[in-house]
């Protein structure tokens, strides 16, 4: 199987799917299904700390994407310390994590139905999602997204790429903690019982 440097169009195209399908595509599908936007973080009543962390994750994700583009297209970047892959791994290993991660993320977003939100809105009283992938993991969207990013990072595991990945993962975990606090306050005993029987990630 060809690698990132041999087929940059294929790999960078797949990397773009995370944004196009995971954010823009899911928002469009939601609007077509329910007639409104799921972008809670864009509303004035959005939860402040959650929105701030979401923006920081966005910056880290852009940095991650920039390292991947440079790793695919720039000889100078690959020759530098931040851009030189730490080890050579079979591309299939990355695909084996990235594809299921992307599919799982999209399936979890769709499976949430009308409850799906990008962000937190204090005006809403959400329902506890405990069906489908949410019966096995409390956060299958974040888990799928991170597996996708991890798999793609293994195509060119350079120090700068892995550092950006770590920042994204740290931000995702922070979002999870904020959302757990929000849901515990809004849903009470039902959410506490759900947490007791379903793991946070796996």
C-alpha cells in the first residue's frame, strides 16, 4: 500500500473528510432532518467554558492538519526535526484506526437524532442517550474522532504532529468533563446511573 508521500491526494482527501463530514456534513444532515442547526456553541446562550475549549481544540486541529499537509508535500518539513517521522509504520495500521474511527463518529452523531449538538446550550434539557453506540461508550463521537486522528497521525508520526494530536486529545477530554458536569446537573439520577453502567470511553 502506498504511503502519505507517495499518494498525498488520497491521504489528504481522507483527512479532509473529518471536517467535511464530521462537522459541516453532520450539520447539514441535521438541518435536513430536524429543520434547525445543531451548532449550539454559536448561540449567545452557549456554555462559555465549553465554547472556549471548543475553539482551542479547533486551533490545535488546524495545527495538526498543517503538519499532515506539510508531511505530505514538503521535503524541507520532512527533513526537519519537528516534521521527521519518528518511525515508519505500515499505512494499513493507520487506515485500520482512521476508517472505523470516522465511521463510528458519524454513526454516533446520526444515532443521537434530535439530541445531537455541537456545543452545549444552557437553555436546553437534554435526554440521556443510552442506545446504539452509546450503550457501549458514553462518548463514542469523541472516541471515534480521536481514533480517526490517531490513525491518520500514524501515517507520518512526526513530533509536531503527535504534539498537536495530544493537544486535541486533551481538549476533547476537557469537553467530556464539562459535558458530564452539565448532564449530571440537568439529568440527575438517570445520568448518574448511566455513568455507573457505561464506561466513559471504552
